[in-house]
C-alpha cells in the first residue's frame, strides 16, 4: 500500500488529524525553545556532524576497536548481517539459558528486525517496558514515532485498553492513575524476567561500552535484575571516544522532546557480578548505504525524531501510513535506500520545505536527499505511470516559458468556461478537492464569478 493510500485513511478522521498535528508541533516548539537556550547550538550541530562523518569514514577500524575493548571488559560481541541473524542470535542466547520471559526497553532496531514476533513464535514471552511501547504492544500495533511510540493514541483510548487488560476502573483516563497501573504491571514482570534487552543510543569505540538514554528508568531495572543483558546496536551508532558523548547528549534530548537531557543516560561497560552481557552488532543494510554517496549521511541519524515533529506531511498523515519502523523524512530516505521497490512512494511524502534539514541535530541534508531519491527511483523505473507521465509533461512545460504562460492562460479560461461536469467528476482528483459553491440551478461561470467577487470584497485594504 502506498503512503498516499494509507494516509487517506488517517486524514479521513479530521478531528484526530488536527489533534495529532497540534500535539506533535507542540513538541517541535519545545525543541525550538531548548535550542535557543544554548548559545553554541549551531557549533554543537556542526561538531556532531563532523564526528559522525569521520566515524563512518573509518567505521571498520572503530568497530574492531569497539569489539576488542568490549571483549576485554568481559562482554561477548556478536555480529549479525541482517535482522534474521540478529533474531536467531538473541533466541539462541535465551534458549541456552532456558529463559521464558524477557523484558525489553525501547529499541527501534529490534522493531526493524521483527524480534518480538520471532521470539514469541519460539515460545518466549517478550514484554516491552517503555510505557509507550507497552501500550502499542498491548494493542498489537507498531510504534508510530521513534521517540514517542504511542503518540497517536489518546489518553481515553489508553484508559479503555488498561480497563480491558489490566483491570483499571472503567472510564478512567487520568494519566497519573494509568501510569501507576502500568508501573505495577511492569514491575511484576521485571522482578521475574530471565533476561533484559536494551537498544543502544551510542557505542563508544574507545571503551567498548554502550549508552542507553531513557526517561523512565526501565532500561536500568531491566538490566539490573535479570542475570542476562543483551544490547542490540546498529553499526552506525558508534562514536570514537567518550569525550564525544557530551556533544550528542546535549543535542539528543533537546531535539527530541525539548528537555535539557534525558532523565537517565545509563553507561554499560561491563557485566555486573554474576551477570552475562552480550552486544549484538547489526548491519541489516547499513553497509550497503555507506556506498551510496548521495544518501550515506542519513546514517548519521541519532534517532531524535526532530524531523518527524516538524514535517507537515508526517504530522498530518500519522506514522503508520509509512509502513516502516522509521517514519517521517529520515525514514523516507533510509527505507527506500535499503529497499527501493517496497518503499518507492515514501520520498514523495514530502513537500520539500526543508524544515527537517533545519532542525536535524547532525545536519543531515534531508530534503536534498529526498529530492535525489526521487530522481534515483525514476532512473530505476520504479514510479507508477500515474506519476511518470504527469512529471514528464510538467518538465516539458516548465522548460518552455512560452508554453508555461500559455498553459496558465488556458487554466484560467477553463475555470470560467468549462462545463461543471468536466471539473467535478470521479476521474478528476483536482476538481474533487476544490472548495467551490454547489448552488442548484447556477452555472459554473456564475458560481465562479460570485466566489471571486466575494473573495475580493473580504480583502482588507492596505494601510
């Protein structure tokens, strides 16, 4: 299903669309205030971008350094070429230790790999301990946002869900009450889990450690209590030295939610006494992207979600319309770069306004990449004929000023003189979207003239 088709279902609910848009843009405004409070904000962005670009240029060296240092501290490092290998490694670790219940903190990488259904098919119960992740898991949905996974769900819907599955009071929607119910439910799972899995916001080549940033403390509990800690990390999450971490921590939370820093920035460098720690390094198409010079800077992404929060298309179409783990502008680059046939519609879910590039904390030129990806999909002949033909016609018109002026004149004339049924018919999507009057017995020309006169009379004179 294309993005446009899926988005149409979301947009059909006008009230939810408006609420979704306003809620997400509220987070974007918090980001702006947080960024404005840091005088050296642009210097931080430029520094972070340079660190990431340098790391990717020598990623093979830093990965080997990371593995050597992690191994030296008693951590077992595994390598997975794709999501299937990642899932098999995790399942094997759990089965060898007879684990029946695993708790998991938020990890977009495991969503990308489809870990939860894979483990459940192997007889292992998986419980997401991030509140938003747990809500969408209970609803049998995927996250709609990489930072705020249950952003598309209203508190009244959460209340009904918890009433059905956790036994809370019917009709209860108070966030404090619902959060307390979730805390009690999750605490019981955490106390008996045989393993805890986390993602990794950053990996430090110099130390061999991983850093996990959360606001709920669930990652700390999920790794402190069970005897087995598994950390799943994409290759691109690596940075060279511990001193570089401060740059990214100052950018991450401010860009994501407008906070100065996440409530918990947990460092895992060695297993605690009596515990095993394993890190699974996952490629899953990342090395292939590194060879694409126009798109490899998308691997700099630190998954803050700022580009989603500002994107006018994402805000009004919802994350599920992208049918991908990572939605929004960054998802519209990395998903087609890995699988262009499956995600050919995503680069067109963009107005090319450039707002995503402006807010990106690591200065990924997202709108330029989206335009380049459209060109790449066109070269591969992956665009449907309904897109190819209009784009060729538009290209021919825009290259010839005289033809452009002529088409503009014809357009103005046609609105005044064409019979109404030619404008309003099931085949004309443009006509269906016009907000023209529908007065019975009134000719199209009369209606258009009346509307034009009314619009001019409503205009305020310049002072």
